[in-house]
């Protein structure tokens, strides 16, 4: 005897539920953490002071002079932005510009610092300057435990400072939150402070997006496949409800009875 349609639907639903059930649990756990956690605490905003502003009178060199000073040491094809910021506690112009080393070559986007007080071009942040910058931005009192320089070779797609400006100094503090301040050498200020809450958030985010290579791609094949299978599982559950519900079964039986009565009457007349 061939298996009934209800039997086949029940088996499909059971195996689909077993296959994607673990991922459904991970999605739920991640959603609970995302919705019940303060994102400001996750991002580390509570660990960082706001950047100290620069008074207009502190800048004695004009932006045009800063661009001209930079042009004496490197080729400047065009300027994208000129920002007045505080670098190593000095008023500094942070220039973003395009430059090509050779005639006819494609221009490359670069950054440079020009001291706003003296007009001298200064190098990217040193290790000691990065430590001082991180301490000034950090609201806690914990000591610095470790400092490392991040480069393109040391930052992979799973690193918590991925897709951010490099090179950068990672300044680790010995507090309970496991805080790490990231100071890009060509930005001159703390860009991010990551903590253990962020690391848990980032791990759950990877499980949520099912992007096990870069963590942030919502268009990966695994997520698409499991989304479709999730809809199929829910649809099969609704189908099973209809097939096994006593109310629907009584209605199907009542609808079939007139047909069987008509068929019996026809047999008697024959």
C-alpha cells in the first residue's frame, strides 16, 4: 500500500524541522541578544570621550598653505577633504588627496597631516602618540596592557577592526570589559573602542547572517537557501494542520457523504 499524502507531508516537515531547527535557534538567540542589549554599550560609545575640538584661533596656517606645504614633499593631483583636527594634542590639518607617482598613472587616494600652527608636514602617529591618544579618549582608568600595529596582512575578514583604515594601532586596556582602542595612524584619533560585548555581538551576527567568511554579507547562498527552506517548513506545518485537524476532517467527510450516497442509489437502480 502506497504511503498517504499526509504521511509524506509529515515526514518532509519532520526532516526539514530537524535540518534547519538549529539555525532557527541561532537566529532566535541572536535576535534576543540584539534586542535586549544597549547598542551604545555594544559599540563601546560609553568608553570613549568625545573628540576635543580645535579653537579657530589655534590654526595660524590657512588650508591653502597646508595644501601647498604638502605639495612640496609629494605630488597632489586633487584634494578631497581638509579637516582641522587635534592630532597628538596639536591643531592639525588632515588632508585627503589623490596622488600618482608617475605621469599617466592612476591617482591613489592618500592622507597626510600638516601642523596647523607651523605649516610643517608631519608623519603618521607613532606608537607613543597612539598610546597617548587612546588614553585621552578612554573614559576608564585601567592601564595599557598591550599595543600592536595592525596592517593589511594582520587583519583578516573576521577581525573586529575589519574594513577600517590601516595601518592602525591597537591599544589594549586591562579593564573588565576587555576594551581595545583602535587608532588609525593616518587619522590621528580613536576610531573605535571594542569590548567583550561587541565581540559576542559580532559572533552572533556572523551566525545570524550565516556569512562565515566576512560576517557582514546578507546576500550569501547559505542564508538564501535556509530562508527558502524555512518558508517551506512553515508551509508544510500549515498543510499538516489542515490535513490532521479534526474540524477540517469532519468537513471533508461531510462533503464526501452525498457523493457516496448518490453512487449507491445509482447502483441499486442498475
